[in-house]
């Protein structure tokens, strides 16, 4: 027992999962959703600085821990990079930077610009790396495919949300095109896998919520790209996201039976995306139905993120996180 004690800190560090950055995405989504809500309500509840501060703190802590892991436990990082599921979570790092750029856009525009530039460049590298890994892999099988594979595509679609206000028009269209292209490709593959092969593992079922994110974020990006115009394609993107939200909410009883895992954070960012999209739909259409729906979704999102923070903290205190198999 004494011989194993010195290895324990490194062992916990080696099992710090890359998927933890999905937590930053959820917190960023909640922050942006409340910023949007306050803008629409024309009220200032004073919570934006607190949410931004919490999100930046969590991202900074995770970045330091994972950087330490990369230095001390290189083999563990290499294993994640070659893992058919965990590989798709590496772009959550660059997506977190892009989301922070959106959250800080009005408060600290120059900081936002710096985060956006780094985030966009890093995400392009991650996208190229992941696609090369997919194209030239020798050990992936159909059962490895799950909605987490959308994560690289979602990040690309997110780039114009801050990119257009910052003045990067062509770059924003470039990333949007990549995201839309692979959304269509992966949507077909994912539904083929769901319909005709073994069911998705219970621990990964929450990732089905990621299906909501590409059309919802795509709607936000497209409206930015078209200078605020709500046209037919924009409506298609929004209603596609809304239908997928209804489809997944209709399976609520199935999700409530699942045991807690870090994959539950997959509920957060997609819910935030459709919430923000619905607020935008209200702004562009003037239909009060969307304001009511957005308010309901915001309440659900806030409750979900609050619950996830509590459950994640409890799991960490009980030593159920950063252990083999998680």
C-alpha cells in the first residue's frame, strides 16, 4: 500500500477526462442565455459578471489541470486522442474559447477578439486533426459513433456568432460552411447507427441532446451572417432545432432513469443553444409566443445547470470522478 501512495496523485491526474470541458460549454451557454434574456427583457439582474467570472474560473482551472496532465501523463492524453469517443471532446477546448469570446463581446471587446482568434485557429486545427483521424483510422466501428461526433462541427458553426460583429466576414462564412457540410453528413451517419445497430450505451445517451446544437447554433450564426435577416433558411434551421428539442424532451422519462455521469453535461449547452435561438426568433419575428417559450427554456436551462453543478460536486467529493472508466 505504501508503494502505491506516491502514484495516486498522478493516477487521478491521468484520469482527468477531456470531457470536463463540456462543463465550460454548459456554463458559457447559460451565461450567454442570461445575457440575451436581459437584453430582450430590457432588465439588468446583475448576474452576468458572476456567470462570466465563474465560467472563466472553471475554464482556467481545467486548462491548468489538463496542461499538467499533458506534461506529466502524456500516454494518457495519447490514449484519449486515439479513443473513438473521447477524441471528439478535444474541440470542446477551442469551443470554450469561442463561447467566452461571445460572452465577453459587449463587456471586453478586445479580450473577446483575442479569445476568438485563438479559439477559431485552434478549432480549425482540431477539426483537421479529428477528420484525419476519422479518415485514416483502423480501429473505429459503427457502435463507436454517437452524437458527440457532432462537437467538431458545432464549433465551426459557432465561429460567426462573434466573428461577424468583430468584422471577420469571409472567415465566418468559411467556418459556417464547414459546420453545415459536416452537420448534414454526420446527421445521416448518426441516424443510420441509431436505427439499424445496437442501442447507444446508457452512459452516452445524454449525448443525444447534442443533436439540437448544430441547427440551433447554425440559426444564430446564419442570422449574423445575413446581417439580421430572418429568411426561409434561417427558419428551417430554427425549426429543425426546435423539433429535435421536442423529440428529446418527449423521451424525458428515459433520461431520468440514467445514473449520473459527466456525460449529463451534454444536456446543458444544446438546451442553452435552443434557448438563445428562441429569444432571437422572438426579436426577429415579434411573435410573443417565442418570448414565452424562451422564458420557459431559460428556466429549464438554469435548473439543469444548477443540478449538474450539484451532482458533479457531489460525485467529485465522493471520489467518483477522475477514476478509471470515467
